[in-house]
């Protein structure tokens, strides 16, 4: 069967479902479309597809038969949900947008907003770079922040001054989310981060072979979702690997957030402004497409969905979200599954359900630490809980720079204290209005259980990881705990903004201008930084790295290994995928960084780039040729460069001395 025939076969189920709903839309066209429910259907479909794709991949492969099977099973599961959710409803009689003056103000503000949005995107696209940089703010001009601030303030004005339909306003908030989440994926032309290159190479291999062995039990939900979308709609994997999470977050968080928060809070204008105000909290998770980010996005959507369970269709959607989350990453997936069970008990009003709650919270507290415990072979060694591994955030007062930087880092350095304080206030508000927000108690206990899991996990050494990655797993558990506190965060935002909107103009507008400034500050803080207060240190993959890996590939006459940093290894994965493996299951570049080959690289840069170190690495892999790549930004570059020139058999300079390649042979 050729490619076109396969494509037609793949498209048929999707086309039939689309036709089914188009036919359904023609029935009773007097009813208005509920765009929120349409997005709920899309989210449900993507959730099911993610879990089913993971299951098919694990049991079979994601060749064209596997893709077809995934689609058929997904559609079969999806149809009952689609039938239960009405996408048309009776039109409401409303005065929103009825007055000519209201419409004129809206159109004028919308025009100004689109101008600011266009200029902001233009600034990003015209300052893309292929250089190795630490922060996007090194190349993006300062006036970008002026335009972003202007767009934010105009959007706030639009939400406050006009009464146009909520659908339109949420659409504008989604556009602002998209701008906020898109800086890295636009500016870094080759790619942002390190993990996306690994997942991109894995996706390419699955696309060609149907599977990568050995098959893990995690990440499969993302792989399944992206492979099915790629082979069904012909969207390039490189595009999906960049844009999937930022675009999904920008679409679903505002729309889904508004629909579900409206069930708990009454004032629509305040809800809309509060959803925009959530951007005051740094949003680094949603600027990059990696399994952990996608899993956290599904988890946050599940948290929001739990606030508005009206029927069994909503409950099924929560289960689909939890299954998708579990299939992508266990750190978010295990809490998602357990919380979906808790919500089911709450909604179904089962007898003696309160007996099960403590057991489920206990499972939440111990499941993840237990998994890490046995992963570290901790069953044969004693476990000692030490509170010294945990510390509270400390207040910091920056004062050495100008007002702008001091303001940024007064907020940035103390964001942990600020978020903690806001949540504590939210918990106090909850206890004062316990009957109105009864369901919040489930979220509070869930967060507390995950906080215990974080404290337990913080005591593990994670010796199998490189040193600077050892806090990543506990920190992710803490992040999951924080997601369950979002309702309390929103409770404070809603109450505060409602009071601001009720105040006089001379009080209201200074606060709203300050809100726009805080959102702009949060944008800056959500991305890697390289300034007088903070150095993110991690360089991106640049064009010189790509030239280096091509030079090595073209020069090598035998099987070879390369000792290089993460970003050069990412360049090799981007260009050649998982091309070469040698004895002891050694990949020819230091991937992963916790592997033995990366330790030899560290010996070359921290100890000495000697031939003996390279020979030991070659012995491990069973090859007779080795290359060492040194980037100019390395902290001891001059010393290492001189020593490597003496020890190597041959060397090359790339990009006016930005990267050096050294060849060793025996």
C-alpha cells in the first residue's frame, strides 16, 4: 500500500466523524454554537487519542495500521462523550454589545490591540537567531517589552470598558497567552532547550520504524498523540515538537478556565480579568514542548474541570484527562488518576465515601516516593527522613541596579514568598466561605498529600542523575502540588480584582496599569535570563554546533565517539538522530548526561583534555577514533583550549573560534 492510499484510509474515520457533526449542526440552526463545549470536545478527543496512542504503541507499534487502530478506538470511545455534550444551546437574550457606543469602543480597542500584537510578534520574528545564546532577551530589543506592555494594558481596558460577548474576550485573552508562551519557540530558530531535541529524534525514529526499543512506560502519550496528528493531518513533527504545548496551553487554559471558573464565581468581567492576571505568575512550563510540560498542562486542565462537574460527561472528560496525563508522565499522571477517583466519589455521592478519602490521600503521599525509592534500589538501604533538606523561601531585597531591574527582581526573587502568601490568604478565604466552596477541600488535601510526597522524595540522592538534575524530580512533585492550589490562588485574584473594579477611576486605573506591568515582568522572568542579577547559564544549540557535528561526521574514517556538551549532542540528534551505538550500549555522543560518556567529557573539561582520558572513553565504546568539542563560552576555555591543542592529533576552528573540534586516534 502506497503513501497516498494509507493517507486516504487514515483520513476516512476522521472525515466521517466531521461529516456526522456537520450534519448535526444543520439541525435547529436557530440555536447558537457553544464554542466552549466544542473546545471541550476537542480536548476530550485529544486526551483519549493520547492515551489510546500510548496503549497501541506499547502493545503494538505506531505504523500506519497502528495509527488507524488508534483513531478507530479513539473515535469509538469519543462518540458517547460527543453525544452527551451539546454544542448548540438556546440563544440568550443579552444586551452585550447592543449599544453603538460600546461597539465603537470595542472595535477601537481591538484595532489598537491587534496593532500592538502584530508589532510584538514582528519584533520576535525579526530577531530570530541561530547563535548559541543564554537568553532570548539577549537578541530581542528592549522596545518589545513596551509593545507587550501596551498590548496588555489595551487588553485590560477592553475587558473593563466593554460588554462585548464573552467568547470574543476570551479569544483575545487566548491570543495574549499565545504571545506570552511563544517567545522561545520563535526566537530560537534551531530549537530551545535540550530535551526537545531528544524527543524530536525519538519521534523521527518512530515515524520511520513504528517504534523505538526498548519501549518505556512513560512519554508514550505525547509520542502517540504527535505521531497520529502527524500522519493524519500531515503536520511536520518538527512543528509539533515546537508548538504543541504553547498552542494548546494558549487555547485551552483561557477558554477552559473561563467555562469552569464561571461555575464557582459570578462576575464575568472579574473572571476574565482574573484569568488574564494569572500571567503575573511565571509560566515557564508552557513555553516548551516536552512530556513533563504536556502532562502538567493536562493536569491543570483536570484541576479546572473538577470545579464544574455537572454530569457524567464532565466526569468522563476528567478520567480521559487523567489517563492522558498518566500515559505522558507519572509525576503528574499518578496524582491525576488518584484525584479523578476522588472527584468521582464526590460527584457520585456514594455512601461511606469519606472512608476512602484518607486512603486515596495516603496513596498520593507515598506512591511517588515509593517509586523513586525502589528505582534507587533503596529497598536494601535504610531511609532517613531529614528536615534539613527542606528550606522555606527567603526574602531578598535587590538594590544594586536601576529602578527597572530592582523592580523586576524584587518580584522575581520573592515570587515564592508572594505565591505562598497569596495561597495562604486564599485558604483563609475558603474557610470563611466553606459552604460556597466546599469542593476546594479536596484540592487542599490533595496538595497537602503531594507536599508530603515532595518532602519524602527530597531525601533521595538520585545518584543516577547528573548533579544539577537531582532536584528536578522533587521540584516537579512540588509543582504538581501547587497546581492543586490554583483555585485558592484564583479566589484571591478574583476578590482583589473585583474590589479594584468597584473602586473609583483614580484608584482603579493605577492598579490596572500596575497589573499590566506585573504581567510584563512575569514575561521577562518566565524565560532564561542573562543580566546583572541572574545568569541562566544554559546555552542554546547554535549554527556553529551544527557545523561541528557535520565536520566530524564528514571527517571520521572509522567508528568514533564524540565528547561534547549537551547542546552539541542536541545538534547531533537534530541532524543525524540516533545514528550510532557501540559496545556497552554506548551512544556515540554523551546522551544521556547521566551516562558514562558524559563523565568522560566532564573529565576533559574539568581535569585535563588528555589523550588518556579520550582513550579510556574509546575503550568503553570499543572504537579507535574520538573527537572532543570545546565551546568558547566554557568557563575555563583558554586553559582547556591550549591543553587540547597539545594532546590532540588534529584540530579545527569553527565560527571565528567559537567552537573547536579536536581529533584523537590510536
